[in-house]
């Protein structure tokens, strides 16, 4: 067995270092591509790919650099030492991904320590090599120095980006900075300004909410934006905040950031030119080493060109040009004249790509879906769920399998959100009926239903229990409505999507809810219904009927159901000792019995869900919003931004009735 491995060991000793440096380059290309996708796509497979590439990129470069401490001394591998600066360049990462998760930013000191160690290791590799000795190595030595400087600068830039993303703009400053006001320039918010530019002008708002604290933000009250403009601005700001937390964007788009990109490209191209001259006589070098060297240099040039073009076409650069154009100094005007042709090309590319169906700056635009009734009715007898139960992973498996594909954020949802935000215009933000506080109370009070003890309890109890109760009641009501009227109205789709989305947050992403929201009641309810409920049910329709029957029984003061579903044993008890199940059953019955042509129950349910979503999003931890930006973002973050703009009187609503727009009764 050992003898059979000898050829492989010998092959690895001979060519292992070449494989590692090329793998390091390949991982950088993978990161460049996948990092741009993850900001607008929520995919588990994509997360695994990006995470694996992110970890392997650093590990491969560090391991290879350590391996070079030995191989660079071998006379048959003289060029190996020249690869050390490229590994520093790879450790600097790509401009569009410095951190995989928000926690990586907080580890910037660890990256700083690694930076010092790896730079010293590269220096030692170069010191022990023969690159700087002899006449023919002079040009190769110059190329090495150029690439070493570029690698150190790029690696250091990554560490600085991690530090900047982990701290507030007020960290380490005077205490009175907290009281300073930042005024938005009034003429930057005119209607002709594109949403990406307005998103930059107002970027201090999401920075204050997700990264803060920042100096207090004040707006020019005469400069209001329409609902459509502000919604587009909030969408753009999700992508901009991704740049702030997970990329080098804020460093790139400074005068020294632009200088680094220009000089690094020039230095890399010069090194490639020197390589052709320095390696004209290849007799003294290993042919494979020469080929690997050319691949590394050509790859570095391509990545630098890509970095420069991305910076030129970015909305950050276009915003800088607008800022310079607004300036009144001679220097600012000359800078605009100097760089205008280059940035004009980027501007044209930026506005041409969307017309071809390529979205440049966006987020996932989806809402996850998890239906508790569907899960309970299917996992109970599922073989895979039974295996997961035997392995002690039932909850994880069922949450994974029965969380359906995300749905696109619909126009109906945006109209519902618009209506609820309009209802809070002029309402004090400390008022219980403001959308950031109401949790459904405002919707019930407008209908005169808040006096009902059950309805009041359903929106005043813990948020996790409110979500469970209203989720079950919503789907029981929709099932009854469909049976009663033959079909569901068009706007019922958004009702179901909202209910499933809030349940998705509770079941799969509880960190996107306030700290006091827990999955405990969700797990207890699943256990009671799936394992402890004596009555049998074989489908979602049976479970819905079971909930209705239990609600009828509780309303009549009886302990057994009154229904006659085929799979339900008549007169069997539904005693599972679970308050959430009892309350959900009672609320289901209440919503059905209160349905009248004048009540508009479906509209009421929608309003409760939107208010609950706004409440949950506004009280979610800022770190959680920032964390989710790396997975495509969440609609809750957009809702939070819009609520903040509403409180700042920056939203302008036209005088149009929402019911007519949505087609609701």
C-alpha cells in the first residue's frame, strides 16, 4: 500500500507548489464571480460555494507561502520565490468581498496579525532566494519588487476595510459628535435625480440604523420623494450597505483608493513586461515554473483590469463625479474634466445593462415561505422525517424540507405597505398606533374590533405567539373563504404570502425578529400537534377542519369537536394542553363568524400582517439586518428604512385611495 503511494508523494513534492499557487488564483476568480451574485440571490448552495471558496482562499495562500520557505531554496525551482508576492495579493482578496459574514469584520485584529506574519514570511522567502543575485535576474528582481509592493498594499487595504466595516463613524471621536446634525443637500433630492444617486445622498440613514451611531441626520422638509422613488431608494441602499459591510467600496472610492487601483494595474502590467525580458533565456528555469509564472501574472493583470472597470462603472464613482461637479473650487472642476470621459463610459454601461435585463445594483427581491399547516400534515407520516426524528434532527430537517421556495415581492404587497405607512403620517412615533409600534392594534382599532378580548390578546401577547396564532387563523380563514365562495380573490395571494413569510422568519430565521421572540412556542406547538394529538389527520384539509372544530368546541364550552370529517373520530377529545393551539382555533372561528360584506376581513388580516412585519423589522437587531445582506437581504430591512423615512417626513403620498388600487372590498 505504501509502495503504491510513493509515486503520488513524489509527484506532489515535484508539482505540489505549482498546483497550490494556481488553485489560489482559481479561488480568487470564483470569489470575484460568486460574491457579486450573493448580494441578490438567497441560495443555500451559493452560500456553501462562497463560504468554501472564502475559507480555502486564505488557507491555501497561507499554506503555500509557508511551503515556499522550503521549496524556494531548491535550485531547480528558482522562480518559486517570485510567487510569494502573488500570494500576498491573493490574501488581499477581491474588491467585492472582504468578509463572508458580519463577524469577520470584528476579527480585523486577527487579520492584522496575519498580515504582519505573512508579509514577514514573504520577505524571508525573497531574502533566501536567488532572484536578486546575478545579472539576468535584475529585471526579474524589479518585477518581484513591484508585485511585492502591490501585494502588501492590497492585503493592507483589506485589513483596513474590515476595520472600517466593524466600527461606527463616531468611534473614538469627541462625545459632542453625537449631537451634530448632518443636513441633506436639498437640491440633491429633486425628482430628476436617479434612485441610485439619491440612495447615496441618503446613505447616512441606513448607516445610522445598521452600523451607527452617526451624527444625527436631518432632512430638508421641502424636499420630499414619492412612494415609488423612496421604495427604489431603499432597495438600492440594501446593495450599498452590502458594499459597506462586505467589500472595499468605501475605501476604493476615495482619492487614495483610486490611486491604488491605477498604480497597482500599472505595476502589474510593468511586471508582466519585465517578465518577458527577464525570462527570455529559459534554460535556467523549470519550464512548468515559467508557465505557472505567466499564468499568475496574466491572471493578476486581468483581475486588476476587472477591479478598475468595476470601480469606474460603480454608482459610487458616478456619485463622486456628481459631488465634484457640484463643487465650486477650481480643483474639483478640473478633476471632473480630467476623468469625465472615463466615467461617462461607465455611466453609459450602467444604464445600458438594465435595458438588456442585467440588474446591476439590487437585492434578492424575494420572501421566504413556510406553512406550518402544510408541514404538520406532511411530516407526521414522512419517512425522511421519521429518520430525522430517530437521529435527533427532526426540527432542523422539517424546517429545511418544508420551507418552500421564496416568492417575489409582489406589487400587491408594496401597495399594502404603502397604505399602512400612509396611515401613520402625522402620528407621533411614540404613539401605540404608529406602524412601528402597533403590531396590528391600529388596524383593529380602525375597525372597532380592538375591544374584543380575543382579538386584543392576539396582538398584545408575545410576538412569536402572535405570529403562530395569526398564521394558523389566516390559513383556516382562507380555506373557509375558498369553500364558501368557490375561489379566492386575487389579493388573497399576498395574504398567504405574508403569513407564510412571517412564519418563515420565526421557523427559519428567528434572528430577524426582536430579541424577545423565540422558537420555543413554535417547537412546542409542533410537538403537540404532530406527536401528542390523539385525533388522526392525513392532509392539510383535515388539520384545518380539526382547528375549526376545536374553535367551535371552545366557543360552545365543549371539550370535543363537532365536525364530521371522515378521518376524525367523532366525539374524540382534542385536549393537547397548548394555549397557542387553543387561541389559534378560537381566532379562526372569530374571523369566520365576523365575516360580513362590510367588515372587509381579508383586508383587515393583511393590515395586521403588515403592521406585525413593520414592528418585527424595526425591533430586529441591527446586526441581524446587516448579517442578512450577505444572503440577498430581507424585505424587513426595506420596511425599516421606509419607516425611518416616514418618521423624517421624507415620504410624500399622493391622494389616492388604496382600496381602489388593490381592488379590495
